[in-house]
C-alpha cells in the first residue's frame, strides 16, 4: 500500500492511497466469501455454497464494488494509524482508479485535530500565584444571621409592609410570559428582585395593588428585558413580620450535631474557608488557561466548534425543563429566540471551550499524563451510582460516551494539578 499525504489547510488532510493488484485480489476473495453467506442454491445449506457457484450467481461488478468498500475501510484505517493522524470527521472518499489488472486507487479527505503550539506553559503557571484566602468575623456573623432568618417565625400582620418583612406577592407584565400572573415570596429590602421593584411595594398592605414601571439595566442577564422600561402590576398577598430566634447554644443544638454556638461558628468558619479555597483554585485555573490560551497558536477547524455548539445546545435542552420547570419550546418563546439564533449565541463560548479542551489535551500529551481504564471505569460507576435505578441508568445512558467523558474529566484534573504544582 502506498500513501501520499496532502495538507489542505484548516486541519483538513487528503490521503491518496494505492492498493496493489495482489492485495486487491485478496479483498475480492473476502468480498466473495461474504456474499456467499447469503446466496441460496438448491442442494446446499445457506452459507455453504461453493465459491465457484457463487461467482455464477453474483456479478463481477458486485464483487469488485464490495471489495472496494473493504479495501477503503481497511486501508484508510491503516494509513491513519501509520501516519499518527487523529481524524475528527468521517472521510469523504473518491475512487480514482478501479480497473481490472490495475492497482486500486482512492483518496480520502477529512478533518483532523489541529496542530497546537503552546507557549511556555510551565513558566506561565509558576508565575501565577495562588492568593491566600482569609475570613473576617463579620462573614461568620452574616452566616449565623442567615440561619436565624431561615428559622424565623412568620407572623402575619395587617399593617403596611416594611423592610425586613417577609412578603408574598402576585405580579404580571405584558412583556413577561404574555401577562401571565406569577407569584413570589421574599424578604423585602434584600434585593431579591430587579433594582427599584422592592422600593415600589414598600407600604403596601395585604390586598392592595399597584401599577408601576421599572427600568431594566442594559446589562440585565435576560436579554429580552435588558435596557427596557417594563410596566408591572403587583398585588400584595400577605405581609409577615419575621421573629428571629436568639443565636445561643440552644439554637446551635437545634441545627444539628453542635454542642454549643461556638461549635456552630467553627463549623461555619471551616465551610466558608473551604468555599473560598475552592473559588480561589478555580479562579487561578481560569487565569492560567487564559494566559496560556493567549500565547497558543492553533488553526481551529469549524467542525469542532459546530460540534461543541450542538453539544451545549443538547445540554441546555436537557437542563431547562429540570431547572426552570418549563419546556424548551416555552423557554425559547420567553427569551424571544429561535433555536438557530440560540445556537449562534453559543458560538463564542463553544470556541473558547474547544480551545481549552485542545490546550489541556496537548499538555497531557507532552507531560505523558494519562488516565487508566480502571480510573475511568471507577469514576463512571460513581456517576451511575447517583441514579435511583442503576439498571435503568445502564440501559438509558451511552456507557462508552460516559467513560469518554469521565476519562477527559479525570485527565483535565490531573493536568490542572500538574500546572498548579509548578
């Protein structure tokens, strides 16, 4: 087998492969043997018909066509392996020569993982220091205050609402969910809703209504409302005074296995410090990747970005019904986007995610960081164990895809730990 490689640019490769007459004849024999399995001749069991009789019942064109398919499949895979190529798309195959007594020639065009040239990632990682986290006493007190509010006694009152009251409201707007009436409940004055909204409902009594406009900021997360002036109709359903418990040893004991208030505060301190440590580690990882990315050279193929966009869209379709409690179609209506428009909005994040995947993969390759089959399988089993019905989960989940996901996750974690250790 002879192979010629041509780089077409933008991570696209062309392989021109020539299979000798002798080798192609062996593929014809294999094709004939496969065809023989389905040929029926009186007096012979299916699959046991002599090849000479099969030749009489199957056209030469059919044998040659099937042989060509077998030759393409095997020769392509061999050429890819011999040349250390990493295809990310199915090959587009074109037969160049298929004539009796001549070598069989074809070409295959496909995308491969791009060449990634990294900057000095070791130097970059070592230069980005991890900030030391600290905790102020007021943060612990704020956490205790939150716990007190979560255990507060709510006493319904007939007076007008004040800051610090727990209120229940009904609201609607022509610009939101087709003026559908919605309900909410929160502590008044803690910034639960968009700026200006809570100030408008202070002084309302239970049963009173009010109509007012709210100017949404230009950077509001919901793009369909950002920068707009929206009218709201609000009805106060209930005003409840919050009677907070006293923060003492008894309060701490009622929350769990705490012998006193000091033990509760120590538990809060450890939890907050762990959270800050985690956030600092994530921030440092993000910064390391940002700086490495800026110095990385790669020609990113569009096929990878499109695949990542589709993956993110599929993930969103799965998450929306669970987290927002509306169908994906309703979600699109609410944000006033078509699926195609939403897909385009995912482009920037998809490109960023793809670049980072390739950077981490390259570092792993250079540093020989690997994940064993045992590690990937163990992690996959941990994920499966979270499902209530393990057998049902095994049937519904693509196990090979899950294993690939866990392998990538574990490898990335190992790469990050390596970079952090520098």
